[in-house]
C-alpha cells in the first residue's frame, strides 16, 4: 500500500529533509516515528516532492511511503502524537494508482520573505523572514525575474551534482511588497540544489541597485556560478505547495519526469 503524507515543518533545527547519519533531519524524524508506531525492525523509506535544505521551512511538503497491512487512520492518529512539535502531519491517505510524490509532481511553489525596514522584521516572525538593511526596488526585481522565466540551463544558480542536469522550467518569479515585507513567489516544475536562494540573491542584487535588471540574463547565459550572486539565507524560504495532475495523469507524469531533460526525445521506429 502506498500512502501519501502531507507535512508542514519549521526547518530551523533540521539539517534539511534528507536523512544524514548523526544529524537531525525531517525525513529521519518521520521515518523513525513510523517505524516506532508499526514496530518495524528498520524504518521505512520516505520519498518527498522536494528535498529542502538545512533551515528551509515547508507548509506544503508531500511524501509517500510503501507499507504492508496498515490502517491509515490509525497510523495518522498515532503519528501525530509521536512526531516532534516542529513537524505537523497535515494528512495521511492512501495514494491513488501511479502516485509518486517526487516524479508525479508538475509544479513546486516556494515563497521567499524579506523585511527591508531599518528595524528588521517583527520578532514573532524572525524565524521565517530575512532582515535586509537596504531598501529593495520591487519593480526592478520583477524586471530581473522576467529575464529568467522559461526553460533554461540554470547552472549559474545551482550547485552541480554528478550525473544530474541543471535544466529546469521556471514558471513564475514575481515579487510583491506589503508594507516592509517583500515576498517573492517562485514556481517551477522542479528545482536544483540551492537554486531558489541563488535566484533570490540575483533579484536582491538588482533590487538594491547594484545591477540593472538585464544583468540576471547575463548571469544565466554564462551557465557557471557567479560569485556576485549571493545564496540568500535559508530561513526566509518556505515550500508552500506541490501540485499534481488529476489521478488519471499521475503515471504518465511520473514516466515523463524520469527522463533527463538533456536527453533527446524518443523517436518512433517504423
């Protein structure tokens, strides 16, 4: 039985999502809790929609796990009692056929929050909002973001991983201001490691007037990390939502997502 878990967590005290020996991670805590509830010899393995980095939060993380002979409602109730206070299990349900938390997703939506007031953010939200002491021009940030939309090789904004492609499709990179709070929504079919925070570094550099908006296109075109692009602090970033197709399209989406983007499309044989 494949189960879908919808999770929220405060990433402050985690070393990211993925299990790492000797370190506290979201995946490790949830897997350990499931293993304890079900009295398993070894914890089961979770697959998530997006591996958040150390310090990054999530309001809408999605994961799946394959288990035998489980009553989902009982597991959900007992997990909520056992999980630490900085992880919330929003729901647990039987996944439809073809569901894969990672490969069936069509879109991930993050929001990055900055306060550019001299006094800094409200102390009650300082764990999820980055203090920035220089005023930001939201119009300039949006102009810079427009140059980055679409399918590109985002190597200039990613940490390269052996055997992985850095081609992604950026669907939205838009910034709005509400008083002293500057919020940037970032949507893509998928993201590379540290990509969102690097994109934010480019927008902030433009927003504070160090570069013209077209500079973001120049950085993208070079396809190598630019030392002028700061990877912004993790705690301002929240994974807000993961979107999936309707049940009938899950399996096809998972198959399509597994194909490397730098591979040529399959050709038919006659």
